[in-house]
C-alpha cells in the first residue's frame, strides 16, 4: 500500500516506461482477443494539457481556443475495445503521427510485415498522396471520409446496393430504421482508390450524401 499521493506519483513515474507500457498493452490485446482480426479503428483525440511539462500549443476544441495540447492516438478493435494508445505533442500533425503509430502498433501486436491491416479513420487524415505513401511501405489499407466531397454525384441507375440499419430506443422492440444506399466505384482522381458514395436517411426522412474512400 502506498498511502501518499506523492509516493503514488513517484512509483508511477518509475513504472511508466515504454517497455512496461508495451507489455501492458500486449496483455490487454491477449485478454480481448485483438490478434484474431486485422480491421481496426484509428481514433485520434486532442485534450487540453494542464500539467507542468512544456508542451507546444495548438487548437483545442475543449477550451475553444489555443492552449497546450496533448494528442492521444487510440486504436480500437472492430468491436470497439481499446487496444493501443500513443501520446504526442503538437509538433507533428495526424498524417505524420499515423505511420509511427501504425508501426508501433504492428510491433506490439506481433503482426508480421506481410499481414495487411485495415484502419477506419473518422477524421483528419485525408490526403491523396498519403494513400499511396502508406499502402506499400506499411502494408495498410485506409477507410476514411472524402474531404471536400461535392454533393449531387448520386446516380440512382449506378446504385451498387442498399441496406437498413435498425437501432433500438428505450425498448428493444422500439426500433428506428435508417436506410442506406451506396455506389461503389473507382475514384476519378485516382482509379486505384475506391470511392463509395453513400446516401443515408434518418427516421425523420432527412437524407445526407457523403463519400468514403478505401485504398
């Protein structure tokens, strides 16, 4: 038992080294069976840092302004379990941090270099050149939103498929329907990249049109 806050912090500082962190994350990966799949969510977060270390400043949505920021790049399994995290300051943006995190993640998970991994990234990564730069050297596929997509490209006659997602409200029998339709086609700017145009409709009959890229 370590009764004092100072003692706890000092002991934690002694334990918090990269080797112990990698071992801890590896044990967690074993516990949740993360090595059974190759599809993962890449989930970057930025938090306002209030500690004593001198960190670079950047935009922080939490304070709606500029301040010292800490980036935490999480990786989750396709079931949502957290399996990896890497901390960074504001010196590198997400597109520069991503290759480093993926390399450390592959090493921690003991995935051989010839095993392709797929990362679904919600935001902040879109860059045309990045798709080609990462696919071969890192052997990864990226699924992400198309930045700057111009609506109005939907063509009903070219629809590739459709499905309905049902979500329960307060009761498992109170279901709401969310219809989706999509067009899967090569992207005109780079045919090696798949562009998936999606039309999504909510229960209020409001429809949005977005595009997802896969390489």
